[in-house]
């Protein structure tokens, strides 16, 4: 009988089951490894590397610790996946690329990986991704295309999982890990969370240390979780931040000010997305939230401001030496985006920094007026793989559309959540909540309350 591909329960339930002796870490890890190995699934595409031997050894170690009365954190003994952008000691960090396939193994863990290990996470493997994290669609011509659970198995109608943390989301959606470590430079956590019906959290960029990860944009890169609930993401985020793993207080929705962003983020929104968002907002308003439309006109300038953009400029600076040796190994669709930064001058970069500083200042009034800003995470339901795989024009248009909304909040240095708001069984739709820079704990508290309402209508 084939494995039933569904997510693990939330972290709190797994921790409670472990504490009560209803399961063991070894049993959880074996379940994850079984799903990865199942030929009926997509484990061979979702994972770049599976570390079964070390995962089993770590699980057994945590079971012995638990039997002796030692539990390192609510994550102790639970299977976790790590995006192939992070260093894990003794493993090659390929960043989803053939250009780094011959790189030497990492000599130390990334700071984030080290913190997860200290918390007791059992890392089952490294997940596939858009090459060098430079696409919101998640397609990888070198290692395959992880798929959304929506319409998977319907031949010719398979849907993309979204990127760049494509394998991260797929690993959680299919129960190959209980939670995943991803990255978000322009939506790379929130996009795949939205397209796979999961929850994703992009923290304020400075919140999580960046040492030991291949950069896309040093200015915009954020590291965070994709999981099955806000509580899962909140616990995981605090461990990544080096903080005590506790949940932020759930803020009652009564009187919470939600600003529903208009114009820039609402162009080309598909009816299924608009209907799901509208229904969610009506229920949130009925639960006591103060829901108001708001236009933030400075966003309309983003396309002109990002004529080059932080990601192309900063990516080209990092890649230029590697390109001299391995240019032909790059995905052409990624290469063209990196090379977009090549002609940018120092003056162009300083202009970009100045424009961002001005927009951050203008956004202060937005954050003062509202407890959270609301927008569709992406304006479309999961696109068909067949429509994108071999059509460069469709790929470019869809990539730009899917990145548009979440990347606006990277530019604003915001923290942001994507929450599933569709009716179960329908095409996945993500509702994005964004908060002020460094307002991570407050946003997660609002997010827990919003999630509780959404769960009643899903």
C-alpha cells in the first residue's frame, strides 16, 4: 500500500506525543524517511541529499536523552529539512546548482543549522530549490521540479510548488519533514507556503544571522520556517533567533487594525484568489478586527526603483568569480537575472539604497496606523508546470507576477506571514499579513488569532 502523503501534525502535538510515550523520535524519523524513499512520492526530486544514517543516530540519541529526563526544546527529536543553501558540516552546499557540485564540503554548520541542532532538531536532509534561490517558481532544470500537493498525480495538470524554497515546502506538505528551514529574499518562503497550502514566516532580515548560507542579496535575505501552523513557525523562528522557544501571546482580534492593501498588489488577481481573500476578511471583521482598505502609493514606484534591484547587483558581485569558471553550468533563466546586475554602477547602487531609505521612512505611517497589512501572498493559484517548463516568456511573466507582492515587503524590511485561507480541497490561496520591521513577535501574535478564524472556515 502506498504512503499517504500528508503533513505531520503540528510541533506541539508531536512534542506532546513524545512526552507521553505515544511515539519516539526514531519512529518519527523513520516515517519521514519512508515517505522520502516511497517511489510513489517525489522524495528523489524534493531532496538533494538524504542523511538517513545520521538522522537515525540522532533520533536514537534523543530517545535516550528523553528516557533520562532531558528534553532540549519543543523541537527535540523531530525531523526537519534544510534548504540546500545552508552549510552542514561535512556536506557540499550546492545551492541547487551544478556550478557548486564540486565545491569542498562545509567545514562548519551555518549558524541557523547549529542552533537547530542545539535545539535537538533531527535533520533528515537537504531540499531542492530554484538555482541560487533566484526564482519564485521553484523550477530546477538540474535536479527536477518539486510539485504542489494540489493536482499532483493528475497527468498534464501538475502544479509548481513555488520557489525558491520549493523542496522545503514540498517536504512539509508530503510529511517528509515536520518543518523546514528556508530563505526569503523576495518571497521564497511565503510563495511556496501559499502554493502548497502551508504557513510560512519571513522574519525581519536582521533577526536571524546569515553566516554559513550562500547569499542571494545580503540586503534582503531572510531565513525562516515553512510549517503547518503559526505556532510551529513562531517556535522555530525563536530558536533560529537564539531565543527561548516560547509562543508569542495570542492577541485577541477584537480591535486589531488590519489594513487591506489596494492597487499595486491587487492587479491581475485571479477570481479564486480574490474570492478566498474576501471571504477571509469578512470572517475576520465578524470576529472583531477593524478592516480598512489602504493605498500605499510609494509601492507604485517599485518597478522603476528596481531597474537593477538589490538581488541582481548583489548576486552578480558574489557570482562573478564563479561565472568565470562555471558559466555554462548555470540555469540560463537564472544566469540572465544575475547578469542584470552587471552593468549597474556604484552610483546606481547608492541611488537604490537612497530610494529604499525614503520608502522605509514613508512606511512609518503605515505601520503606525495598522497592526498588520493584508494582501494576497500571490495573485494566482498554483500555475501548471507544463505551461512554464519550456516557455521562457511564460516563465518570465509568471515569475514577475508571483514575486511582486511578497517582494514589496522585503523591500520594506517587514516581517510577514503567509496563511492558507482557501477551503480545503480547493486550489491553495495564501493570505499575507505583514508587520513593521522588528515587529515579529507582535505579528506572530496577530497571526495566531487570524489563523484561528481561518481554520473555522477552511
